[in-house]
């Protein structure tokens, strides 16, 4: 450090370079995170035994900083590992499901059979209701219950393509979810006729 004309030590050069590099790295990480969205970074795969979730993480490091003074070495700076926590799938007995018969002709008993299938898998399925007919089965989920909705859809023979956020207001004639976090509008595509 050398004193300036005013007697104050000047070390802004190397510190400014490090500060600028840290800001640049933070911006790059921010852009990468925003471009990938706010997803959970997990891959959900269906296989025997239900839904399996695998976790991924990203590590970013920087090269050593070059000092303005050729003889000085700067320490290597690194950005810590960025990992997004994976929220585990809730156990089926904590998932309250309301199944509505939304088949074209309101085929008697299909919602009850779907409810029985879900109960056999451990789900907390409520007494079924009648819904208005829909072209394809839709599994609606309350905020934070998307993974469970996918598991319910797969249990009924569907896929993640069958899920959607819970509509507001609820689809007529359903007036009350009765504490359910998943609403299945069961249509002819997944209904088991008996």
C-alpha cells in the first residue's frame, strides 16, 4: 500500500477487480436460475412401485484472480454449491382426494370404483360426487400438491398431462372440497366401467 497525496492508503485496484468479478458471477448465476425457472431441479420418473424423485445440483467455480501486480497471487474464489431442496412426496394417507364422476353419461359407480382403488393404495379418498362431463380426466391440485396430483393421476392410469392447478371457483356442481387437496374430475378416458 502506498499513501496518496492526501495521506490515505490506496488499495482499490485489486479490491475493485475482485468486487467486479463477484458481481459478474452473481449476475451470471441469477440469469441461469431465472432462465431455468423456479422449478425444483428434480427429474420425476415413474416406474414400478410408484413415483421416484432424483435430486440434482450445480457447482460453479471461478478461475484464480489475476492481480494488477504481476508478482502478487490472489486466492481462488468459488461460488458455493447451489442445490434446490427436494420436497418429498407426502404419504398417501396424508393426501385427501375427492373423485367426481365427470363421464359423458355419468356412468354409475365409476367414481366409487376410482375411490376404492385410491383407498386400496392408502389414499384418504372422500365420498365421491357427480361433476359435469369433461372430455378428459383432470386431476386438480391445491397449491403445493402438484407432485401428489401426478401420483394420483398415475394411480388411476393417467399421467402428469392430466394434472392442473385447482380452479377458482370450483367446477360446477362441486361446491365444497371437504378439505380435499386433490380433485379428480374422472372422465371416460380413465373410468373403469363395471
